[in-house]
C-alpha cells in the first residue's frame, strides 16, 4: 500500500488539472462518459456522482433524475458550480467538497452511485467502496468507470514505467480488476454485474456492482 496516493497529493494534482481538465479530458472520454451515464439512467432516481470534478457529466443526466455531486478538489468543484449555473441544472440537488472515504450521507439514500476515474485515485479504494455501498439503496448499482492495470505484457510494463509520473498526475496505473473482485467477495450484499471495455483503445473499463435486495 506504500504506492497509494495521499489526500494532500490528490488535492494538489487536481488543483493543477482544474484549469485544463475539460479541454484535455472532455473529448477523449466523451463516449465512455456517455456510456456510464446511460448505465446510471437505466435505474435513475437519486444519483450520487463521486468525483464529479468540473461537472462534465452533469448536463447529460436526464431531468427526471436528482443528482448530487461530491469531489475532494475545491477548484474542480468551483467549475462544476459554474456549469450548473450556466446550464440552469435544476435537477442538481447539491455539490460539496467531501472525502469519498467518509461520505456525509445516511445509509441507503441513493439509487445509483457513479464514480468515473476515481477508484484508482483515492488513498483507500476499499474504504471508498464500502462507503459507496453503504449509501446505496438495495436494488441500486455502483457504476465505476476507470483504467484498470493490465495483467501482463507490454502494457503492464509501460504502466510500471509510468507509475511515478502517474502518481504525480493523480492516479495509480497499476490498480488491478482483481482488487475490485476481492472487495465484492467480502461483501455478500454486493454482486459484480458487468465489466465492459471502454475507449480509448479499450484500456478503460465500465464496472457495475448491484446492491442486493434484502432477503
């Protein structure tokens, strides 16, 4: 766990990204972002977006949904709030600076929790996943969109080589899918539903977990 990121490092990294985030990542991840939102809207209702960033996703949610966004980075959230005002997004209930490991919400209050490009950034992925599951209603889904580390081959070697730079930029390139599987296996109330390759180049994944209905 020594390679894990820390909160101060994350805040600094995303303060650097805030001015250019939309320009750099908006077009590159547009298709994957729309796919993740479509997955969330299959369920709809009250949606929590963890790591909402500059709010790129917010105008794309249907008006029948109620959306709450949180992020660790205040500079990123300032841009998200500007976007809410610009687009008059009355379906956004609130945006708040919050640590995903300690969500300030009651249990089982959201129908969907979506986290795009977040789970490899947080200092403790398992603690974060525990919180996402805690605030999710039975029958709801956690939807993750993220780069996940290669099991081997040239891409795995490249990820190892790039790891120091990636941590400086704010993410862990060697985070493996098996870590998500192991987390779900320890939670009998959670079931892995899907892993789907996402652009660019299929190096990213859409991962869905369902919170099971109470027996």
